[in-house]
């Protein structure tokens, strides 16, 4: 078994059949975020049943106990071409795509605004809920980037403004109903998954790069 993103089910949930298709990445590069328990309560109160974190931070894991939130823990990237070639050789071509990060900043650059981010998230959630061309009506598992603005990120100002929530737990965009209604059937893949990181990082010239994808392999059994 090769594992590059580890899926963990917290609590007594035994299946992801019928689970929510939209999750949110929870980063902690900040010194003004609410305690982990309050973060978990915020996920639950907004109907968010999936979380992606970037390291197995013990405080977060303890707060997730009995929450029934599905957890994805990220680990370093790999080259997708070599992975795809390996999978093809061993008959692992039937893959499920997972978007492990996708977000838009609200401040810090000419195209970074609350209005643009609102439009981006609305279109993203609607799009992934419809599935792909090869798998229509099967929602694409997607993790929005990120839960909070993180004031220790940088050096570019734009990197500190990707949060859907402010550190005082206020939702920045009118997407609560979209998050609540994004439930759909998302069965576990039989062969494996490919996940795609999609954010809008700052270019050297200071502009926003549009939909820069970095593919990585999730797991293959």
C-alpha cells in the first residue's frame, strides 16, 4: 500500500457513502485562532463534515474525537506522471479524483477581494457537486482552502487572506446554504485516488495565477 494522503474517520462513522462532498482545509499558521474544540464546533455548526490538516497535531486529533468529522492528513507531494505510469502497469487506472485544496483570497492583490472570492466559491461548489464528464451526478470530493485567515503566513500579504472565516469565527462569504446542501454520494474508490491542489498563489509580478493545479496521489491498494 502506498499512502500520500491519509484518510482517517474520527468517531463511530463507518462509511463515507452519502457523506458530504465539500470539506475545508484547517491550517494553523497563525497566533490568533480559536481553540481546537471551538474550531470543531464551528465545522459542525456549519454542516462541514470533512477536514484536511497538514500534520497530525495531537490537540486537533483529540478535539476531533467523537465528532464524526472525516479527516484527511496531508503529507509531501509526489510526481503524478511516475505514479500514473506505475498504476497503469499494475492495472490501477480506475481512479477517483479528489480536489485536496481550492481557494481564493479576499485581500492582498488586485483580484483578491471578498466579491471575487464569493463568486469563486459559489461556482466551485456548484461545479464539483455535478461531478465530472466521466462521472456525472457523482459529486467530486473537494476541500476548500482554508478555514481561517492565517496571520503568520507569507511573505506575500495575499497568503494571509485565504480563510472562509476570520479568526473570531465570522464567515466572510454567503455560502452557508451551499455548504449545508452539498451532501451527495461519494463512495470510496475501488482502486485509488488522485488529488489536486488548486489555489491562487501570487506570481513574481504580483498578480494572481489562475487555477494552478498540482496533482498528487492519494492512495493505492
